[in-house]
């Protein structure tokens, strides 16, 4: 994971925990999901404005992140160079914390980002497929979510 994005997550999580505002705090697993959404945006090496807007919408709808935090996170995604990452550290937390329906919801959100520019890149498809396998989402649900988002 890009170091600046990791730092952002750690700082925001620590601040939220210190404030002890559980209704507005983003959990560590939600931050992990946000990191995976950033990876989908970056996977085709082109940050399209439509992807940016869909990313903002997904984070607001699914994870209730403050507008100021969304802007900072998006800026980090745009500014940072790509680095090799291990998906295991993220998918392990998701497997430990999410039920099956939440995992399917994550895959659907990843597809939303991937299709937001009206073009599916092979790297986006590969990343979502890999995450889907690592979090044990069935192939049929992987395909169903892909078709659901693609048709919408």
C-alpha cells in the first residue's frame, strides 16, 4: 500500500478513536475497504474524474466518511506513485470482520469504481477478481455483482 495512504488511515483512525465518537468513526475494516477502492482507481493508471466522483459517492454512502477526509484521501491517491502491495493484510481483516453479504457489497462497490468511466480495464478486472477470491466470494456472486453494476 502506498505509504501516505497508510499514514492517512492510521492518523484518521487514531483521531477518531481518541474522539470516541463511535457513530461517526470509521472502523479499521472500513478503512481497509477504502484502501481497496483506491487500488481499483489506480489499477488502470488513469484517474478519471468519473472514477473520482464514484469513489466519493461510494465512500459517503457505504462508510459515512466526512467530506474533508474524502478530499484528503482522494488527493493522496492522485499524488502517490504506485508501489507493490500485498492484498493479504487487507483481505485478512475483511475476512475476520465482514459477513458474506458485506463482502459481496465490497465487490459490488469495487465494480462501481471500475465501471464508472464506462470502460473496464483488464487490471481493474484482475484486481477485483483477486480480492473476490481472497475474501471467499463465490464466482457466481462475483459475476452477478459485475453484471448488476455493468447494466445499471
